[in-house]
C-alpha cells in the first residue's frame, strides 16, 4: 500500500526545492596517498567534467550547478572562468561554488594564510581574492576555502599568532565580496596537520566567520569530524545562529574517507536532514543552505557513483520531510522518549522510492536515474574516447 496523499505531497514539495551541487574533481581520476587509479571514463579537463555533471543532472533533475577547484579547473584564470561558464550554459547547468587552492603548491609547506613568511601569506590571500573575482565572472555566489594550516609537532608554531593571521586574511577576503556573495569557511580536525590544525572544528570556523563579516558562514563537511561526534547537533546550533552556509556531503568509516553518502551510516544523514526540516518547520522559512557533494570515487565509476549519491540524498531528505514535527514537539515536551524516537525511526524506515519515482515522472524524468544513464550509452562512449588516451602513471592529485 502506498503512502497517504498528504505524505506524498510533502515529499514532492521537499524535492522541488532540494538541489545538490556536484564537485568537478569527483569526475576526474582520483586515488589515495599510495597512488592514483585510472578510470577509462574519467574526465581530463573542465569541459569533460561539466559534460559528465550535466548527465547526472539530466537523469536526476536536481543538480543544476557544479563546484569548481580553481587550480584544477581554471588554469588560465579569468579567461578559463568565462569559458567554463559558457560551456556550462550550453549543457544546461551553471558554475556553482568556487574553491581556492592554497594547499597544493610547494610554497604552502608551512601554511598559507598563517605561513610565517609574509610573502607566502600574501600569495595565498591574492589567490583567494582572485578566486572571488572568478566567482564574479561565473555568477557564482559561494567561495569555499579550506585550509591545511597547522603543525605536526608541539612548539613548532605559535597557535595564537596563526589565529590572528587568519582573522586578518579572512576579513580582507570578505571585504572583496560582492553584496550577494558568501564566504563559506570549512573546518577539519586533522590531516595533513596532525598536532594542531588552525581551523579544527565548527567553533573555530564560526568564530572566524563572525569576525570576517556578515556574509561569512560555516561549511560543514560531514567527513571532517571525530568518530562519534554529533554532527546534527552542530547543524542545529549553526542553523539557530543563522551561520550554516553549506555542506560537503560524504560518508566515512574512519575519518575523511570521502565515501558515498549514506554508505556507512545512512541514519546519520537522515538525522542531519531532519534537523534542517525541523528548523524550517519551526521558523516557517527556508534555510539558505548550499548542499554540495565532496567525494573521492577511487574505485566506483565516477558518474554512476555520483548518480548513486544524489539518489541517496533525495531519499534521506524525503524521509526527513516525513517526520511529523508538530507531533514530535508534543512528544518532546512530554518527555515521551520511546514515542518520540519511534516517530523518527518510522520516518527513516519508510520506503520513499515509489514516491520519488512518481516525482521524477512528473518532471518528465525516467523513474530510475541509474537505469536511464546506463541505457543512454554515455558511459560506454566516453570510456571508448577517453580510454584511448595515454593514462599517466601519477601519484594522487
């Protein structure tokens, strides 16, 4: 027996406004610290990455934007940004968030915005400011820097001075934004720095965002947390402070594994989405959140894995929308622990796939995105064309 009409309508309404941004880098060859694994279908440049992303949007109907990593995707600077924006428009998608890269160059061995060398701090800030300019040329709202700055050994860095350098640099970056742009500050507890990381948790990112300016927010990468950390509580607090800017969605078994969303802990993804839906019910307003994917598809076919991720995200979001928040509030206030928990579990255990199929058909889409993609022949064709190129034997990145 199918879901009641009211619940079906609730899911349809939730999916209508649920958009997911795809990462350009996930369509390229990736790997681990031990090496890069070549895939015959992997994209080699921004044009191919955008083409693959457009295929995901074509079969899912909810991925209209693509996140860009500047050094990997805009090698010629502003001209590359303009070309990429035009190519995306041809494919029916847009350039989304812009990610500066201040961790790859040899100059950043001892940090970027917190490097003891003033000239390297200047280089890192200049790159971030350039990235903001690229975002203006592509019509992108969000600039999403992630920093590896920190140290590996006690006594080797002045942590207070690092903090002050970050405050200064991020304020300058914020001041360069257009009125409609945002600076989303990402955090990570460790790696590649293992003794201390300058922006190690959501509290540090929140503090820096508030000090940077009114257009700065926090970006939550679901893999950037210690084991057993309550990510949904972090989400709830940031929502309440209007400081949650976006997500990098992935899953992890240990730390920043960048695994397929929901592959390890699907209930956690549901709980995170539930906090967002609960907040929107309580406040009566839509949370301004950028849902972005950040995964490393080392073993799975790139485009198929992305379709799998997007479908999973839609399912978890639909389940979260089914929670009766009015009833949940009553149960919480009564301290009816079993009934409140069962209300959540019931929504999570609901099979929403038939309703998602109906929603897709109503949008003129195939009810099964993976089946539609496989029947299109796209993967076979790009594997044939791209696989004929000489694959370089290279380390990661």
